[in-house]
């Protein structure tokens, strides 16, 4: 999926965003996970078919893709498991 993000970003001329590969970010049960920083928006169950929508709507348009958002309390980086969204 990292390659799909890199391709979608390059095709749209987005240069100030980096797509990194990581493990499951302690959210393995949620399926493939994507986090957009500095917004700290967590997406779960992401497929390659969702990549263009995330890039266009969120990264370029500034509007998180609500249908892919993880529910509150799933951000492992937040104290006490409280969500930031």
C-alpha cells in the first residue's frame, strides 16, 4: 500500500508529504492502518482502493474520510486509550 500512496502523491504533485511503511501500530485487529500526521487521524481497514480518496480528500482537501475513521479510543499513542478525534 505504501507504493500506492507514493504513486498517488507523486501523480498529484504533492511533495511535502512522506508515505512510510510500519507495522500494525498496535491496531492489527483493525486491518491495514493509516495515520495522517500532524492531524493524528487514524484510518482502519484501508485498502488500495481507498488510497486515492485519502490523498485527494484528506491530504490535499483537508477533509478526513469519515467512513474509514477508527472509532474513539483506538489511538495507542493517546494516554488512557482516549481518542483524539
